[in-house]
C-alpha cells in the first residue's frame, strides 16, 4: 500500500502519450504531483483514461533525467556540464561556423511530436528565420506523412474528417492497419461500446488484433492480408462496389468530378482488381473481400479508422488515397458516423504537422512556393523565405554521409532508435560536426551528440497539443521545469544567441502569432480554449468554436478527387534466404521506444519485445515458446524471445520495438513511401533461427 496523501489543488492538462489526447486533473500536494485523474469534462475522453496516462508519469521525476546542459568536442569525449549561456553560445557559434564553412543549407532541425504546438512552431521558425533554410522535418516523416499527402490530395486537408463522438453514429467500422486496443485505448473503448450496441466490424490486418475476437463482439469480417498488399485489397473492395453498382451516384455527382469518377470506376473494374485475382496476391479469400465490400457499401454509416499499418509502406500514400476513394464512392463523408479517420500515434503529431514542421510546407499545410503565404510570414518575421523545399530527415542523413550537411538540432526525438536502417542513421549522425540533442534523457541518439540540452516534461510547461480529431487541448504547467527552462524557452534562447530578436514571455503569445499567420487557427487563443475546454480546427470567423466534422457541404479542395491506386508490390520480398515477412506494432503498456514508460516504477511496465511466430513456422525451426531466436534481414540482425501464436498467419512474424536492447529497427530496410519517404517499417523479409540469447 502506498500512502499518497490528500491532494490540495489540481490543474487540468492533457496526456502526453497518444493521439487520443485525454484530459486529466493533475492533483497536487504543494509542489508534488500526487496522482493523475481522468477529467470528466475532457471532450476527447469524457472521464476515461488508459494505464499510460493514468499511471506512467513517473519518468518526469526519474533519476535518469539530465537537468544541466552538457557539451563535448568529440562524441568519444566525456560530457562536460556547462551553464545555459555557455551552451547556447556554443551551439550558435558552431552552427554559424558550419554555415560559413559549408553553406547556409548545411544545418537543419527536427521538431518533436511530443512537444507543444507552440514549441514546434518556434523550432520551424528558428530554422526558417534563423538558419535561413527549410531543412526542418518531424517524426511524422516516419509515421503519418502519407496521411498528410493522401488526404490533402483527395480531400484538400491533411487531417481526419471526424470527431471521436462520431463513432456513436457508426453502423460499420472498417479498421485497417491499426490496433486501437493497444495503440488508442480510450477510443477503442468507445468503439467497442458501439460494437456491443450492434455496429458491424471489418478488420483488415495481417495479425488477428484484439478487436477481432472481443467478448460479445465478433468482427463481421477479418481480412488477414499478406503484409504489403493493402492497396490491392482496398482496390478490390472498390472493384466490388463499382461492378455491383453499390456506389452512391448522387453523392459523387454532387461532391466529386463525375468524369474523374468514371475514369476511376473503369480502372477499379479492371479484371486484375477482382477479388479472385487479389486473393492470389494478398492471401485473402475472394468471398471475404466481396462480403466486406458489400457490408461497407450498404451497411449504413460506414467509418474507416486506420493507423501506421496503412502509412508505413512503400505505397503508404497510395493506400491513404485508396481509403479516400472508398469513402467517396459510397458517400461516407461529411456527416457524423462516417469519414476517414487516421488514428494519430503521438500526442501531438497532428499539431507538429499543422505547425509547418515539413521542409515543403509553412504552418497550415501551405507550400513554400506559394507567394501569398510566404508574404504573410515574411511580413510578420521580417525575413525573406526560400521558396524551395528543404531536406527531409533521410535526405539530411544522406547529405551528412556525403559531406554537405554538418549540423542538426533535434528536439524530443530519438532518431537512432525510432528511424529505420539504424546503421545508416548512425553513419549520418557520426559524420556531423554539431549534433544538438534537446531531450529529457541521454537517449540512443545522444551517443552521437556534441551538445545535450535538457528538456522539460508536459507537466512543466504551458501550451497546446492537437489530437487525432484536430482538437486543440490546453497543456497547463503543473510544476516548475526541473531543468530551469521549458522547451519553448530553450528554443527562444537559442534563437536569441543566433541573433534573432524574439521576446515571447508566454506561449499564449506564440499561439497569437500562429492565429495571425495560419487561417485554420485564426480564431484560436488561450481565452477561447479556457472557455470552451478545447476546440477542433478549422476555428475561425466561419467556425468560431471549431469544426467537429469536416467536408459537410463540400470538400476543402472543392471537388473530391478520385485517384487511380495502382498496386505496386514492394521491392522487399520474402524468398529462400529470408522466407518470413516481419511486421511491427506496440503493446498497451509501452509507448514507442519506451523512453517514458520504461522509466515508470511499476511492474506493469516490465515487459520485453517478443517475436510472435505461427506454430507451423515455429515447428519447422524447432522452436518452443520463450526460446531465444535470432532474426536477420538484409539490413541487420537482433535477438529476442519467441512467442508462438496463431494471431499471425504462417509466413508472417511480428514484434514490438519498445526496448533499446532489442532495437527491432536494426532489421528494417531502406525502402520508403514513394511520395513522402515514410519508411516501410511494416514489411521486412527475415530469417528466424534458434539462438542462445543476446
Ligand atoms: Fe493518454 Fe492515449 Fe491513454 Fe488517453 S488513451 S490516457 S491520451 S495514452
């Protein structure tokens, strides 16, 4: 029994884990956080929470936190603690030296989806205004960048169409490439409630996720497709809808371009997209594809929810557009209960994207080449902006290896552990002359850093996070930053050291600048957020309290755009040498690379990454449950324990990537989405063999 004492006061704030964005009351006793209680008026969670948000905040006071800035000349030198002033002067001097020596484009930065909107806005501003280039990227590069591309192309805006409340009006839920029970638990609870009320479920996933067999709920259809064949299966659903006349002609005539539809319909009707042909490619029975298509098209309000199993493929953007095609074909857009709903991973990945963290886009998803948009920012920032897009993360690493990129500011991101092809990431980092890691802990990337700037937790700062339903939630300071400076203050001090005249005294002023420059945030300010609790963008004169459901009267781009989604098999193929296909995911109690959850004192968080393998494949290799196995791919190898289960089909293996001792990403490959470079984490050809352990 732990005596926690009675709280004396509380502060309402937002969970810093996943894209559901649950509101919590942080209950305090003096300066000490006593407990986190789910907030009943939180619009995203309505008093519910999962185990992470409720209990996994111990990392905020963990002894591993670094509280003083540190520098070193070479990455083999020991760290030396310095004052903040010395650290900022050192970074500014090094970055200016590198630019003088190698050119303006030789440095860049990475914003964090763990940080607030205000903090990501400031990092991209520092890069554009202070570095004088567009070399800014964010971890959405490795998760939902295809969502941004695909939904902007088809609907005109890079975000999900619905609010979470919408699920209460859903009759058919199609889940593809997501495991909400583990990844988005509070939303999963609302979905399960709706399923228990009678809504039907279609699951498209190589693995039999928990939702497929819930008590009192049976997935109407589970399509256990071969990893890498999403586009083939989704286009086969369109094939059935088109050839059986199940499409919504009235909706398409009113909301889309009819001639584009005719072109798409002819494409979808081609014989190679028939369920029988796609069965050969995907392994999903043709009858199951037909039945799922009929249910989606005729079962009432049909909503699609998807996750990284859609985006982290060489055809990630194509898959998002194939999903959009389905929604437009059947008129399932623009009212409660329907829509296309990306389940965003990190707490503020939506916000980081909204805030211009991409090398080609300013805040609000407006391309750098757009003169009118550049005019707005140039006037406010008193700077001339480069209309040419900058470098993406993989391009920065390539350029570092080649010798033209030499300095990187990384806020709240452990790219060595989270990005694919670990050897290449390490080579890129090792080639740089000034790597600045701004984080809570000495993460794996910090092994290659020359400067470490201590970060602050969500409990130590003010700001906002934007969740998967575009909801802007307030983050409120619960305690003073243990390192002395909130993350937005660190970026501001660095900007000042580089000669910029920034003088923000509170993140509310940053939000005012966001509202001034970004039309979808034009009506957002802290007074409104305090009054309303939260709002969903677009929030402006037309929608002064936000927009729960988008595209009601028309698509943001005008007419919805059908795209021919040709299936192109990934170059990553299984074969005699690497006969199994590895795919990856998460468990409920851990979060991504585990930097926070692994530093919470509770046995719930004592887990390990395991390799799920089908009994047939295990028997062929002489494996028993719990045996050590070695997985090897073209890129690398690692060792972990086997878990024998028929959750995965023969030929498919699955693991999580929470633990640095496993480093599952040492085996993932260099392949990535054709449009956005989002890595193909979800398909890696591997061999699995018995091992004596690490
Ligand atoms: Fe936090 Fe997500 Fe859990 Fe809600 S569902 S408490 S946002 S981790």
